[in-house]
């Protein structure tokens, strides 16, 4: 029986004869249903029409899908002890990429910033026999439940070997960032702290595609969630969104710019 994947957001649904009536992730006001309506594919179809590409940004291996599929985010392979943590997720995993990940030490775990990137996380967890760490506050958005999913609660989860998950909130109540202590420190920020095209600021929204901002107090709370963590580099959710240095100053400057904008004194 097929497992349908939403073409607009990449979310995979459990085995079923027919596609779901709708995709709750896309029907939520933080996403959208495209003009042509909800369409569905499967991982098998996707393997025939798309390919997985490994790249590198900010010294980390990245995984993208070519041509563009669904939201278009990239996943990142973060060194974690003697293996790797998959940060965020993309729908397509092909055999060649899986073999290459094995060659580099394999996945010890998966952590995902928020429901827009849950995609086919269960396929990845089953392929690598590893857990998926998701914040419990977003548990209702898991469309394909699986015992591999570990719902953590609270503000921070120390994964060991210098990796820490931080609940930022904002875009989603369980919106999570990954801090890597190695070197001068790196913040992998998903859509929670969005690296914008000028790469000298970040932005904060409740809905990015529908341009719904967050209250200033919530933006300050998101920024405060990384208090005490050193980072020079910020790695955003999309290809090319990397702030190489000065990350802490960029975050603080961006919060003040945001606050001026919403008070109409930009
Ligand atoms: Zn969807
Ligand atoms: Zn998002």
C-alpha cells in the first residue's frame, strides 16, 4: 500500500489505499494549499523524478533535493561523536545518499526544527535505525507516528558531544534550534530564526509564506532561548543561508530592527 507524500510540504502519511482528504500541515494558516489544489506523490515516484544532492556549507555536509521539491529546505549532517546527527529533514532519501551517509559514520539520530520539515523522517529513522528527537509541544503535527519518535519536553536537551537542542518557539510552540559548541560555535536555526537574503540579519515570523509576524515579546523570548550559548555562525534552513561570523551580534541587531519595525519607528 502506498504512503502518500504531500507535494506542497513533503509530509508523508501512513500506508493507505487513498491519499488523505487534505494535508493538515498545508491547511494550517502557517502553510498554504497551492492554486492547483492538494497533490500527492510517493517516495517511489519521487525517486524517479528527483535526485538527492550532497553539498557543503559552513563546513557541514548538506542534503538537498534536485529539482526543487515541496518547501525546498536542506538537511545538514552534523558530526556527533563517532557518527552524525541529521538536522532537519528532506522527503527524498535515495540509496546512493544513504550508502554515503553510512560511509561517513551513519546517523545516530535525527532532530528537526519544526513540523514543516518532518517530511519522511520515519523512512530515515528506519533506514538508519536511529531515534527522531522532536519537541513535545508540536506532537499533534506528527502525521505518521512511529516508536522511533522521541518527544522531548522542556527548554533544552543536551544530546552530548557538544550538541544541544534549544526550544525557541515562535514559528511553532516547539520550534527548535540546534547549537553545536565545536570551535567558535554554530547555531542551526531552521525557520525559528530565519537567515534572510542579506545574510547580515535574521527574521522572525509566525507564517513565512503568508507574512504573519510575531509579537515583539515573543521575538525577544526566541532570542533569549539561546542566552549563554556561544556561536559565530548561523546556518539557516535553505541553501545559501549561512551567516559565517558575528552570529550573536546579528541576532541581537535583528531583534532590535524587528522591534523598531513593529513599533512603526523603523
Ligand atoms: Zn502538505
Ligand atoms: Zn516553517
